[in-house]
């Protein structure tokens, strides 16, 4: 029911993902009439899905606390999360209200042992391919231990989605020496450099311009700056696109040039297509929850389902647990006051 | 002496700025031989400048504390700042080590009454023209009062550089409700909404994508996220440029299209030219200090001088003081515990 378009994007998106992964089964949670109006056009979805009906839907403008108060036990968002909680589904994909989805997922699925709060991780198109960036805005601020936990979760995600043995991980920082307020980032760097992390390659600090360059596979930062980075990059890409478009319309020779180069422009648009990297993954919960952009189309929603498919198939949660316990076992054996042991 | 190219960029840059503003006089501080090797090619600079010789130069890799220890009283950076301190110059422009420049400027010029620390403000090209963004990384974190001070300083700068009566000001934020850790941003918003700021128009919260859109004239944030935003935008612009370039080289028809549209591409490059917005202004000091990008060319360095020229000519520091006292007088008269009164 979520997002700007509800079932009219979700069902065609599910159909597109199903065409790529014929073993998916869907539980479609929401208003049966709205859902069936869409599934009528996609027979294959009808065969691979069941509908869980509810009249109640969290609205895009609801605050998280309102959504929890009014939507618990009965809203489509809650029932979808509940399907994961009860083991009936492996992953929730929602285009709905981000804050509500996070609040409900956290309330119902709970965080993994030793993880204090969830983070949102996303795919970021780069000059080298794609990187994972987290936290994109689940919470504000991060102490050294939480930055380390995010490095672990993000690199587990990179192992799963990019099929890497030892993804490289960078901590987002700014390039000024001797500035106060970076103690947590520095301390996280120290832990990542000296700790037992056989399944990631800590690459040190990176700056904002390293993200698009693809300097590392995983970029870790706290949620405020991560969200600002994401939105600023989106804004810059749109700005560039609009300036390019108006430049190509200025003169007849530019328009003719555009026609001749239209395949090149199409290839470029595909490379920067935000739909292909759609899907924010909530990391640190006992269950997989994916947030699709509310304004995306069916192709974008399908991309979010694809991410969920890979995450479940390659056992992201097990990999996160394993990496966290590698790190914490060492904490304990070395006599550190590890949080898992305290 | 500073930057990647020293006098070979600074002197031609000064010549370019002088051509636009024939009333500028320069004090060229540094190694006399290196300077004269350059001024020989620019007779007009010779007539409008004097050289203050010193052998000592702060190196790009020096930490701020090292620079202060070894370069105080004698380095070219210090002597240039000292010329402002003693009223011999109106503005310092340096392409040197940012941290050292900030530390020396702060040490020698001191912060303005009531301003706890300086911020770095920069011009940001947008779809509507240009905006001012601060803090780009002078310090980390900002409480509500400091965010308000930055809003005042940034809007004074917008009045001066953009010739606006009441520039619009936005606080950079992330679009999630009920998230902990945003109290300072919210409180700053409350002060800006209800306070006495006749010379700015507070426009509320903006997100990262609003910067490139030009939603407001002035974007205010603390230095970590501001620096991340700046660098991320630079990285995205470079990424877009490289993808465009390689797309235009893929096929003969794309190359031909590029040739036909080359004027359009040139116009676009000019619009996004980072040299035109070169120059970070240190705000909140008793003097004007401009940091040019270390890697820029003469045209970029000239743009930094131009900013300094306008800032001095239109009396930025007086405008900041006036706006701050408007705000604080009200604090006192309303019985608030204003910092100016406490």
C-alpha cells in the first residue's frame, strides 16, 4: 500500500523481479481489492502469491509514534513485518513511510544481539561500479563501537551483494588535522585497524569525493552526514542532468549533436539510473527489511526486491553474526571490556 | 607561496583580478626571487604591489600546531595575516594549508565579539545561480546559538555578494521525524523564526538535494556534514563528467554529435566550473581571510581575490556586527539570557 503509487507499482515490480527469480513467493499485504485489480494483469504473480487483507494502511505523513499507535497488529506494514517475525517471509519490501517502517521493524523484530540500533544501508553508483554507504539516516551520531558495528554489517552486505571475499571499508571523515570532535571516528579507525576482522579490509579514512570515485566498497558514517551526502549527490546529479538537457536544447547544432549521440546519452542515463540502486536495507535487525523509494516505478521496486532476494539467498544475517562474533571473541580473549561480554 | 603552484598561480591570478578591479593594491608576501620571477611577466602588478620578503613558508603537510610553532611571526602566511591585523591590508588571500591558515588567523585576528569560533563559507553553483554554504569544515558540531550566528554571518555575506536585501536562509537537516539528536537544529530554527532578523528571511529546514536546486540563498550546517556535502557534490560532478566523456567517445556518431554540440558542452562546463566559485571565506574573525583551493589555476585564484574585493568593498564585517547586535539587543530587551548580555 505504501509509496506514492501503492499496488500499481508494487505488483508490476514484483512481476519484474519474479521474471528474474522464478523461485520467489510473495505475500501481498494490503487492501485485497486494490491488489487484485493489479494482479489481474500479471497472471504469474497470481500463481506465486497469496494476499493478506487489511483495510489499515500507514500513511506517508504519519509520524513513527502515530504509526505505531494506530497501525500496530493491523496495518499492512505491520502485518508484512509480522510475516518475517513469524518466519513466513524471509524479507519485507516496502515503499511506505520510512520512519514508521523503521519504528515498527525495530519494535517487532528487535535488534540483533549486541547491536544497539539499526542502520540504513544503500547502494551507491560509482565510477568503479557500486559501493555500499551507511548509515543513510536511521539515527544521528555514532560512537566508535557503533561505527565498527556498521563497518561489520556493511562489509557483510558487500560480501553478499558484490560477491567479495574481503570488501574494503572506509570511514567517512573530513581532511582537516587536529580538529576536535573526531575522536569517535579516529577510535573506530583504531579498532578496525587492530581488531580481528578477517573478512574485511579496513582502508582508512575516506572523504566525500571518494564515495563517487568508488575508492572503497563500503563507506561508513553516522546517519546525519550519510543522509546529507546521499541527498546532496542526488541534487548534484539532477543539477548536472538539467544543465546538460538545457545546453543540448540551446541551438540547432546542439540538438543535432544530441540526436547523433543519443545512444551515448542513453548509456549514460542507464549508468546513473537511480532506480537500479533503489532499496535501503535496514541492518542490525533480526530480519531483513528493505525500504524502496516512495516515488520509484515498477523497475525501481523490482530492484529493491532483487536486493532482498540476494540478501536472503546469501545469508546476510548469518554473515553479520559470524563477523560480529569473530570481533567480539577477540575482545573477550584479549581482556578488553567487550560489550558482548559485559 | 601556498598551494600546489605557489607564485606561478598567485601572481597571474592577481593580474587577472587587477584587470577587473584596477583599484586593488597587493602586498605580495613570500620569497622575493620567486615572486619577482613571476611579476616580471606582469608589469601592471609591479606598479600596484610591494613585496614583503620572507624565507619561511608553511608547508602543505604541516599540522596547524606545527605551523603555529614554526611559522609564527615570520612565515609568509603569518605576515600576510599580520598585514590585515595592522590595517595595512583589507584581506588575505592564500592558497596554502587550510588548517594552518585557520589556526594562525584565529590566533592573530581573534574572533568577533560574541562569536565563539570561525566558520568557512563557500559559494555553491546551483540551478538558480549561486548559494552560500557554511560551515564547510572549520569545526565539528554546532549548538543552536552557533547555528544562528552562522545564519547571520552567511546572510550578511549573501547581502554583500549577491546584492540582496533579505537573503533566504535554510538550516540543513534530514527529513526524518522524531529522530533524536536534532535538538540543536530544531532550537536554532525556533530562534531564527521568532527572533529579530530584519535582514534575513528564515526559510526553514532544507535537505541535501535543496543545495544544488538553489532553494535558499544561504545553507547553514555544522562543519562535518558541510564538508561531506561539499566533497560529495564535487565527487558526483566529477563522476558525471567522466561518464559523459567516456559515453561521448564510445562510437563515431557520439563523437560527431559531441563535435556538433561542442558549444553547448562548453557552456555547460562553464556553468559548472569549480574555479568560478573558488574561495572559502573565514567568517567570524576580526579581518577577512580567504582560502583559495590549493590546486586551482590563475583564473580560480583571481575568483578568490574577487570575492575578497567585494567583501571589503561592501563592508561584510560591519554588516555582520550590525545583524548580530540587532539580534542580541532583542535578546536582552526581551529578558532572554542572551550571550552578549551574560
